[in-house]
């Protein structure tokens, strides 16, 4: 099931986040892809968390996973449904996010709406999700965070994972909403025997520090709650904030070694390394460099527009549209039919602003009206010889 849709837009978001000094440079690669779908972020944006045994996993015609579950209960063992069905829109990160198999017991982070990784507010400590009232109609439940919102509870790690998530929920959604206690909790669970718990705790602690104000960070420093790694990151962020949070905290002009690594990833890498390279290249502050050096990367990027991974295709098309390459148009038009509204919005922005489309299209319209609009946009490009 490697063809399941990737949340391509998260890569752009997280790269921008990295530019703003969210991560220590030595840990960029292993932490950057999953910032939007850590255990902390999933708890913040889920309406419910429950466990259940997988009955079946199928792929719909729009490449969304439909997961049938039975015997569902919440974190505290209370039955919530005899059967349930949730939808997972691919993965927000690595190629290796596992698809659950029938018979496995899983933990599911569920939401009545798809997780929006472009929501910067959700990274803040004081963020509180507000879900629309559903009345008497049961909402369709989506898995928050793509496949990272479905955790297989293996016998060796299941109990510890459940305990960690329960404590996350208590800190983030319970009545005891205490910044310092949460920081201490994230520090402690970095010694967990479960890799997912350890790595997510490191990410969540950095997000907590990154978006805290200066007085809060000074207080946290005095409390001595953090481990050595956390203290080092706090000092880095506090020093940055004391200087007025400059827009650019590192030189964004790529070195020759950077460019060589990106080209190698585009030509020979995995989808994850390709996404990482594309996202590094598309940073807004690199626009001038990108345009001046387009001859060195244009064909390698254009070759990726036939990739089966829609995230790779989408970012490649956006890069090409930035330098006026008409080959991007057909992929951008495909993106207008994507089920994901954020993908549609990004594609339409490119088609309207950079490709000159002077026809109306509403990426937020209902499917029937939207399909008619897509055809109008396609016809416009055909009439103007742009497709």
C-alpha cells in the first residue's frame, strides 16, 4: 500500500518551522517530518482516542484508507462502539509508516475533521481545538495525522504506549493544564523503552519551548526540570528570542554540498528524502537563488512529476511553476481534484497567480460544483494553449 496519498503540504510547513530555529541542526532529519503528528499534537487535535481490533483495511477510489474496527473502547476501558470505521488520508511523513493488518489491536486518534498541518496555532501550548456540533448525526471520523494516528499495540510495548498517551491526554486536555509539569513529563518519558514515545517526546518538548514566551522560558530554566539536551535547546531559543526573533536565523543560501545532496536525493533517493530535498529548495527566502539556478535542477524536478507519490508530484509542480515552467500545469490541474482542500488551495494559488488563469474556481466548494469548475479551468488552459 505504498501508493497511499502523502500529506505533501506538511513538508512545506515543517521546513518553514525549521527555518525559524525550531530544531537543533544536528537533529533536523530525524525530527522534522513528524512534528505535525507527534503524540502531543495528535492529542491536541483529536476529539477522541480509542482502541479496537482491526477487521479490515481497504483503499477507496481516492486513495484514502478505510479501517474497520470492532470492540472499541477508550483509554480508560469504557466501551465506545461495537464497531467503528475511520478514514486515514495516507501518511504525513516517512515511507515506513505501517498500515495495520486485520487482527491487530490498534490505538486510534480520531477527529470529525481532517488534521490541518498548516495550522500554526496548534503548535502552541495554549491551543484548544473546538469541534463543530454534530447534533444527532454521527460525524465521519478521520484519523488525525494520517497513519501516524494509528498505533499498533504490540504486546511488548502496548501497555507503555497506552500509559504515555493517557498521560499526554491528561496534561493537554485534562483540568491540570500546567506548563512546567508538562515540560517535566516530556523530559521524563524520553527514557521510554518505546521508540515512538521517546522521539515524539523530544519533538513535543521542542515545540513547547519554541513557542513559549521569554518570561516562561526564563522560569523554566530556573526550575531545572529539563535534561541536558532540553536545556541546550532552551538556551538556543531563548537567546534567539532575546535578540528579537530575527526572521532568518541561518544563512539560507545553499552550499555546493547542499545542492549536490538534494540532486542526489531527487535522482536516487526515497520519496521521503525527495520530499525533504524539494521542501528545502522551496523555502521562500531561497526564491532568488532558485530562479537564478533553475538550469541546474529543473529537469531533475520535472522528472519527478511522473512519480506515483502525489506529495512528490505536488511539490515538484510548485517548484516548476515558480520559475514559469509550463510543464507544471497538468499536475496542478490534477491537484484541483484532490480530496484534500489544502492541496486544492495550493494548486489553485499557483494556477491563478503564476500561470495566469483568469477563470473562477472555488477550492472549498462542494464536490459536484467543484468538478464543473475544474473542467472550466482545464478548458481555459486548453484554449490558451497552456496544457
